[in-house]
C-alpha cells in the first residue's frame, strides 16, 4: 500500500464512460443512427474504418456495448458497492433527436435518461454528463457535412436546451464536447469523424476544415454554456480536453520551441473555452496558410462572454517531440513524435507517465485559472478471468497508484482546485479508438470478447477492492 494525501471533503471519486461504448440498444426506442454506428470495429490492433452504411447487427461491439441500456440497475448496485460518489456518462444525441435536425425531441429517449439519472441518485451516485462524446447523428454528416456546417450550432443548442431543462435540476456538472482537441492528427479521418463528423473531404483541405469545424463547435459550446446558466444557475459547464503533455525530446532549444508550439496547438481549444479568445499565433498561422475560418465579430463576442466554469480533462499518456525545422512550427502528431526513453508503454504503445499529471495540472492552472475535473484516466490492458472468477490486475493498480499520487500532490502541495477524479471506465466497455472489447479499463470485468461472445456476467477485479479502499480513505490509502 502507498501512503497518499487525503482529498478535500466532498471530492468526487467516481468512474466515467460514454454512451456508444456501453449502452448497446443502438436502434431501440426511436434512437437514430450515430457516427458510432457506421464505424467498423477494429480487431486486435487493426484501426477502425469508416463505412457508408449502418453495419449489420452481427458481432459489431458498439451495437451491443455491454448492454448497459438494460443492465444499468444491477451495474449501479455494483458501483455503489465500489463506493463511487459520481459517475460520468454521455447522452446519445440520437436518442433525443434521432436525426439531429428535428424540432421536437423523442420522449422515449428523454425517459430513458430520466430513469438512468434517478437510478444513479438512488444509489448515492452523482451523475456527470457529456453532451457529445465522439458521436453526432449520422444524418448531420450525410445531409449537412458535419460540423463544417454552421447550422449544426442551432441543432446542438436545441439538443442541449432540451436536456438542461429536463435534467438540470438533478445534474450539476456538464461537459460540451468530449476531447474536443483530439483532432490535431487531421490526416487520419478517424478522429475528425468522431469529433466533428467530417468525412468526404480532400486531404488538402483537411487541416482548414478541422479548424473550421472546431470553430463552430467552440461557438456552440459557448452558446450552450450561456443557455445552461439561463436555464439553471446551479449548472456548471466545462470543456473537455484530452491532456497529453508534450515534452521536448532533448534540451536543444529548437526542440523546446517545438514542444511549446505543440502545447499551444493541442490546447488552443482550452484557451478559447477558458479565456474567451483565440491566441495570436493561431490567427497568424491561419493567415499564413490562407485559411478562411469564418470567425465573425458576433462569434468573438459570444466566445468572450461565455467562458467555461471549469476545465475537465482526460489523461492517459505524455508525448515527446523533435524540431522539424519548419519556421512556422507547424505541428502534426504523425510527423514529429518520438519515444520517451524514461517511460514504459502499455500494450497499445501508450507511454505511462504519472508525473505528467502534476505537470499538466500546473500548466493548465497557470494558463486558465479554472477549477479542474479529471474525468478520464486509466489503463487499457488484457485481463485474465480466472476459473474462480477473480482477475489479478496488479498492473492497473500500479498505474492508478502513480497517477493518483501525482494528482494528490497537485492538489495538496500545489493548491490546485480539483472537483473530482473519474477514472476510465469503472466497468469494462468497448474501446473508442480500436473498437475492441479486450482493451479493458474497468474495476468490474465484463465477460464478453471482441466478437461479442461470452456470458456478459460481471466480476470484481483485484482493482475493485483496491479502489474501494482509496475512496473509503478519501485518497489516503493507495
Ligand atoms: C478517450 C476517450 C474515451 C476512451 C478513452 C480510452 O480518448 O474519450 O472514449 O475510450 O480515451 O481510449 P480507448 O478506448 O481508445 O482505449
């Protein structure tokens, strides 16, 4: 056991998931087709592919998830036993507005989340909700071209208003777009599709489109923040950033400059959300590239007047970069990343860096001065279910010990306000990047494989007991 620091009273220890990765029931109760329903599952490290058609039910993992749509009462009982104080999930937009552009919501979808929220509360678990977690109605992709189209702002705001009005009395913490910044690798269609619904574009236009779609999302995020505060002043709205510290590969000044630009380039979404304006370097860069991003004076006023209440972030790994010699310091995740010789990697090549949590929290606090909320952190691994129903995941415990320790230092030694810690994913679910079920993150094991074979039974892993004690000691016994 590791000795940690006690967190402040009321600290929200929890878990986090996303609708399309666990609910299943992809076409019931009037739900429409979302982006997640047209993405082919990658198997065993094969990247996910995008298709043009809804995939047949078969073994497609997202269509089934872990059947949480039906099993949530029993699952929340287990989470109560685990001691969770909060639980983050997302609302599938397509359950509320199946095509995204309707004017009237689907009552069956609203009723489902009503029941889900009440069940959490009945178990003493505070719901935390994301509005758009890597999915939008597929209709908005095919008919409107995704977030490149300004009309999506109206549709998104309508969706947000409906759910704030319906659930805002019971849900305090909300986030607009999951990992809004995870589209910097614009050469790969996968993150751009997940985040912004962009497909069918010329590779030459990809970077400009990414900035354009992001701008529309940023304006939508600000308008939604405004709407939330009007509807219920108790609601707190956060942005949600994928935080990957980017370090210079060496102490060579050019590498340090490149790492600085990489941080600026990956986190300007956070600048706009928290500071209400675009950074100068980015305006210059757009000008240099000839990008026409359509930032109107009205947009600027909306962004400036409606900054977020807190900064939510995910943290899994850090990266290192080397200078490319480009005088504009153009940053591309694919071209200038390297290995960090001081860090180990997961089976999926993610560099394990607990200290980076404290570094990142300090970096964000100094820049944005907003309370923070860790809404994802965890270790994807192959787990083995033993004949007696146990799962010995000491590697996961070790990962959490290091990361929680670093987080506690940031809170206790550095004085950074932190609302809570919601590890990914509480219970095993389908992986977002690969579509695998076998890339597991939970404290609760779910007996299903990549082909959807298995009993679906839930089992407590060793990390379940361990996290129980972390929560019970409010972070002291790690
Ligand atoms: C984040 C996403 C999650 C998620 C997690 C783990 O990027 O917000 O949806 O799944 O990463 O990633 P993966 O499932 O790809 O291992």
